[in-house]
């Protein structure tokens, strides 16, 4: 990524939050109106009423047994067949990725990632001395031939976001998932499958996680950040019992365990069918916002812009017409109170990203999306 | 520590929890009856009612601003004068220690600790390649001359538990605190002051944290685990704004931030005066248990045992008469359904600890303390 530009953009955006009338497509936050505040409140009460003092005592690093059982049942809805002892609870997906890195990444180990990849994950691997290597990436996921070439070159860990990728919105095709599973088994390598947006699908058919075809080689990451609340900090990983046991020991060293109260809230949210009830509301909210944004930006396709509508997630990735760069558009729009993220910040070599921008559609009301997109169109007119 | 014996003891104790009629002085848990379950429930409701969706959104790594302000006010009761920006919130003290180690410990760096020291902290430092070095320790804290010798030998970080030490119950004297503060300033070195039991004082006068005399060189660790609930996982550190800012970045990489809900519960617990109201109940509960245990074991002093009653905390450290070892007594008592921790497990060289046992008095009811101590006395009769 371009560190300086990224820092500048981040500072601008943070400063802008204090300004009136700003429209920000730059963030990566769920909409606060998607949070089931009353449900969380009722579940906190129920958890403390039923589990009492047990909930306030120390507990085990792998997570509450009852929650792990609930999760094992829940992930069937993602086509994952597993058991409670294959699941570990974490303080969100970031925490899962960190624990995995602490356990497995040694200095100079190669970490293979999509190009571009999720920004906030890279410092974790780098902090343990990993060398980050980009796999060529196409509209349906990584280039399989290039991936195999990289795997051949020696030991590595792979990090992939298969659904509605951040920032590109790309979903890895079923065919590529199958091939990736074959390759990681063939080269006996570990793959981190980070799937935070899994439940946020607005069109198309759900695809099987890579984990399903290579359960010995994948650590699957799930989270409650997009379907319940990011502020509660609850996530989980799924892998072999051996890996779960190792990661639980590491998690214990890092923080003993994830808060029991937040675990219990997430457990009841799933077990009582409240997620099933609430999720369609979130999907409906976001789907409309995505539709609005795509519709409002559609005229730009006549000017050479490419808008690839994602099947889910939180981001729209726009390929710019060749005469403008993400950074230039960023500066232009900033003057008009509209914030986007220029593609340059997502690539180790900023030049690779200059033809793109990332737009978040989940945390902006529809009327603001209309207004912001109008400003974008006018700026480019 | 003796890794094999420690593992064996831990396994025994975990297995024993499933057995009926076991009396365990081996654990290190607060009493569940000390947890204010209803208060936590009411505060969870109040937090969600007043902060609403904000509480469920992502927040900043250093912690909620309002909680940090509340903490700055609260720690005046510990004689610490500081500001919100000098405080960072963590997922318990273990998490604080881990974040500090991730930030500051480099391979082969020396970490100076009391002899013996708190067991669960050592793997953190070791995992970053630190060399653990014991400072000679007396009944009023570390030996100052030996400490200076070690400081002279080059770069190091010091880890100290100044109040009601685990396992020894020792409180570092005011005189030694002053001298330690002078030394760390003189050698410009960093000291981690881990103070989980601060509020659990049953006798004597509160002493000033080392932090007060060397705020540029100390990271002070506090926790809600012993005064509210360990299962919620809320702790904090206090240091310079520069260190707080560095540690917040590291915390962000590790887990983004501590759960907002648990932060808000701890905040209201302090801000509404509920801690002030509830704490005397915890102290009263534990003080009686300590008094009972000391009284019941007093006859052993005639057989050459030394019982140093701590001024607070959770543990009684007993020096055995010379003909019996901790491990031998452990095995003997295990047969009778009473569990203790043999001193051997607390020392890098187990021989150094063979003359001691550690007894937890907080999580055993008074009648069970009477019964368990009777069995200890009879075993030694």
C-alpha cells in the first residue's frame, strides 16, 4: 500500500467527520441503524439471568462450550459441517488473524495474498517478519497458475477473502475454490479464509467455503461484526482440533479469553433464531443502498468507467476511465465534501491502483448516496 | 518454573473439579459470590439505553473516551494523578502485558522479575525471545542492590507486582518503592507495575504505586477482574501519552479494540459509585476467609512452619518446616481431596521453591477452609 497517501487519506477522513454536510463513501463501517440494540439489551439480561455468576468468572480460552456448540450448528447454514471442538472463539476476526500469525508466522515466511488485499491485515503479518507476496488476481479470484508457481517456491501461508472482497467486491468462483483447495492440499500449506461478509449476500447463489474441500489446510474466519455488532468484538475460527487447541493456547497467552458476556449475547442471538429474523433487515437495507449507488453511477459507464456490482458485502470497486487517477479524483471530490478511497492506497505499488476507487455503500443513507453520486458525476462531466 | 510438575498439578486440579467433596486451595479465582450479577445486568441495560447504537459500532483502540476519563478520576483513589490521555483500556491485565511485550520486547532482551514471580506472565515475555532473570527478593520486595547490579548489566524491562504478590503475598515497602523509582529513572529503563490486587487490602495502609514517583518509566496495570468480574475482561494501563499512543496502535493490530459493552459496564460501575458501594462486601468476604485460614493453620507454626499473613490479595504463602517439600505435601493432600500448589512450580529452579506452598483463600467458603486446614494439620501431625 502507499503508506503516505493512506495516512493522508485517513487523516482527511477523520478530520472530515467533524465537518457538517460531508458525504463519506470512504469508511468501512456497518450502518448503526442495522444494529439490533434492543435485542442485544434483552440478550444481555437473559444471559446474566440464566448463567449468572458463571458468566462473570474466568472461562476457557477456546470459548464457551455452549457457544461453540451453537456455532457448529450455525455454520451448517454456510455449508460447513464441523463440531464444537473444531471451533475457537475470538475477539473479532482481527484477533483471529493476529492469533494465527503469532502461532504460525516466522521471520521471512512468505504470506501470499490477493492483489489488492485487505489493508488492515498486512501489519499483522509484517510485524512477525513475513514477506507479503501478491498473487495475480482476476475478476473471479486469484490466478490459479500464478498461485501454484508461488506455492512451488517454498513454505508459505495464504490469506484470502473469498466473498465480496474488501476492497474489490470480487467473489472467488466455485471452480477456483475447488482448485485452490486442491493446491493447498497438494502443497500441504495453510490457508486463512477470511469470510466476514459471508452472510451479506444480495444476489447470486452462496458458494461453499474453501474450508469444506480442505478442512485440514484451512483456518476459516467468521465474525459477528457485520451481522450483529462490531463493537461487541466477537468472532470465531474453524480448523482442525489440533490447530484449534494450539490457537487457544496462544489466545490464552494474549488475553486469557474473549469476554463471556459478549460471547453469550452472540450465542443467544443465534440460538434463539434472532439472527435469522434480523439478518434480512440488514440485507434489505444494504441491498437498496448498493442498487441506488450502482444506478446513480451507471451513466459513467458511457465515459469509460467500469462498475462491477458485487454480489454482497460493503464495497463498490470502480475502474476509472484512463485519463483520471484515484488520487486526482479523491482530491477533486474532497473539495466538494465527498470522500472516497483512491485505489492507490490498496497496493504495495500505488501505480497498480491508480485506475480505481473504493466506495462504501453500507453506511450512507440512500438520499445521501444520490446526492454524493451526483457530485461524483458532475465532477467528471 | 518446573514445567512438568506445573503441568501435572494443573491437570490434577482440572480433573479434581469434576470430583465431589474436593477442597481446592489451588486455584486463583475470585469467589463467584463476590460478583455483582444484578448490578452488571442493570448497567448493561443502562449502557445500551443511553449509548445505543454507538456502543455497538467500532470504536478507538485506546478505549472509550468517557471510560478513560472516568478511570483518570478513579485512580486518584490509588494516589495516581493522571489524565484520560495517559490511560489505555485493555481486555484484562493479561492483554495489557501482552501488548506491552509485543511493543517493547526484542529477542534476547532481559526481563527482570521478582523471585518467584507471577507464572502466567512469563510465557508472554519468553514468546518474544526475552531472557527472564530473577531479582533476589525479600519479605519487603526485591533486593535493591541486586536490582541495581542487574540494571547496570545493560538494557532490560522490569516486571513487578507490588501489592499482595502472587504467589508470595509480599507487599513492596514504601522505602523500596522509592528506591526502585530512583533506579529506573537513573538507568532510564521501563518497569511494568502489575497491580491487580490493589483494591483488595485487608490491613495496613495503602502505599503509593511506583508509577507516582517515575511516571515516565512505568507502565501501571490495573484491572476490573478482582473488583467486578474477570469474565468481562476489562483492564487498563497508565503511562506517558507517547507510550499509550504506541500501545494503542499495537492493540489495534491485535484486536481493534476492547468490547465497548464491557467497557461501558465498568465505566458506569465506577462513575455511579457502585464500586465504592460493592467493594467493601468483597473485602469483608475475603478478609474473613483469610483470617479463618491463618487461624486454622496457626498451630503449624509450633512445628516450624512460617505463615506470613498478607495485607491483601488472594494468596497465603506458607514456608514449610524443613523436613517436608511442597511436592510431597501436595501428593499427600491430594489423596485426601485437598488441593494446594507446591512452591516448586513457581521457580525456574524448582529446588528454590520446595520449601513452600501457595494457598488460595478467596474462592473457598469458610467452613471448607476450616475443614481443609484441619486435613492439612492432620497430614502433618
